[in-house]
């Protein structure tokens, strides 16, 4: 399992949660603002736009 969601296009595209539907939790926050997330289940962590759109198609959300 990945340690954090840093660099993941699915997190960047959603603005707060995983747009591929994977469960995440806040790993760090400051003044009640979630700064970093970590996945609670195995995920592909697409770091390129191409991989993100491939995973989005597979998930049926794209």
C-alpha cells in the first residue's frame, strides 16, 4: 500500500478526496485544513495524466 497520496492525480483532480473512489484519511492537517492524505486500501496512485485517465475509465467514473 502507498504511504501517502502526494503527487496522485486522482487527489489533485478531486480537490479533497480520491476521484477514483478509494478510501483515504487525512495524514496531516493544520488549522483543520487537511494537508496530506494516505490511502486506506491498495490503489494504483496514478502520477501522470495518462495513467489517471486510464484508471478513471476502468473505475467507470470517466
